[in-house]
C-alpha cells in the first residue's frame, strides 16, 4: 500500500509539474504575443503621430504664407500711396521751381 501510495503521489507530482510547465510555456508565449502586439501598436501610434505632426506643420506653414502674403500686399499698397504722395509733392516743388526760375529769368 505504501508503494502504491508513493507511486500515485509521484505520478501526481509528475503530472502537476508537467501541467505547470505547459502553463508556464503558454504564459511565456502569451507574454511574447502581448509584447509584440504592444510594439506593433506603439509603432502604429508613432507613425500616426508623425503623420499628424507633419500635416500640422504643413497647415502652420500655409497659414504663415497666407499671413505673409496679406502683409506683403498691405506693404505694397502703403508704398504705392507713399510714392504717389511723394510724386505729388515733387510735382508741386517742380512747378514752384519752374515758376521761380521763369521769374528770375524774366526779371534779368
């Protein structure tokens, strides 16, 4: 009876150890799959983030270019107004200078 019990106990221990090895192997495989899935998802998220950042950068650049174009137009219009005012002032001075010269020539 003692041998029979010892044999049964050894069989049970052997079976428990085999079950434990299977569970450990399955757990290790599951852990590897979880890590691989996390890496894939992390890479996908990184790519999405990079794409979103690139698009955001493009949008910011377009906005900056639009602001620059509007400011350029404002400066151009202002320069045209100032140039017109300077031409008008120069023309008035030219007319005054011509009258002055004609007046001096006529007096002499």
